[in-house]
């Protein structure tokens, strides 16, 4: 294995880990948003509105996210997406503490930007490897999602009842996940932005 190939595989491993944290975030967010929405929604039929806001925010943000990836490059755009994820989680924690349904919906709508940004990890994987690894790159990164299926549900179970305010620590744990993902993304050697056009999910 050449040094270049070793660096490429290191980048894929970092991206796969970031993908795992991204899906852990999504699984945890969906778990607790559904429960909290049911508890504090003014009408039962509005309980899933925070979940719809997250998905809708991601759909509406996708063109903006793709534009940011083109003009800023992968690293900066991913880091901004993770910053938005942390801000959204903090707003959700505040909403949980105040039992404020409107704030919860707004916070998850904002988080949709981070959702759209994270969905591009798999496309970025093909840009950091040579031709010999391109066919495997996306599948390697998507395999990191196994981490999300394990960490997300367990993190929700461990954190949702901590403290006097249910779910607050669950949302705060999302800030930690975003911070860990940022550390991983920072270490990846992405190509210059003019050679890394964003691919829309």
C-alpha cells in the first residue's frame, strides 16, 4: 500500500465515522422529537410536526447547502452544517426545558440544513480517493451508518430521563455528536472547492 492510498483510506475511515455520527444524530433526534412532540403539542395531530419540520427543512435547504459546498469547499461547508446542528440541538434543549412546542418546531426546521449537509458525506467520499477506490468509497462510508443504528437508540435511552427536565440531556448529547464529527471532518484532506462540485442528495 502506498502512502497516498493509506491517506485515502484514512479519509474514508474518517468520513465513515462522521456518517455514523450523522445517522446517530438522526436516530436520536427522531426518537426524542416524536416523544416530546406528543407530550407538548397543543393538539395530538400536531405531535409529528417537529419531525416533518426536520425533513422539510432538509428538503428546502438542499439547494442552499449544495451552493455552499461549491463556493466554500467540503470542509468548511460540512463544519458549518455541524455548527448549525449544534445550534439546533441547543434550541431544542431550550424548547424541552420550557415545554415550548413552537420553539421545538423552529429548532428542528433549522436543523434541516444540517441534515441536508450530512447527506453529502457519501458523495464527498468519491472526491478524496483515487480511481482504484471510487467504486468502493460510497459503500464504505454508508457502512458507517451501522454506528448510527447502535449509538442513536441507546443514547436516547440513556439520556432522555436525566435531570429535572426530560429530553434536555438527549439534545445536549447531539451537541457532543456534532463536535466529534467536526473533529473528524477537520482532519480530512478534501480537494479544492473548484474540483469538488456538490452533488445534491
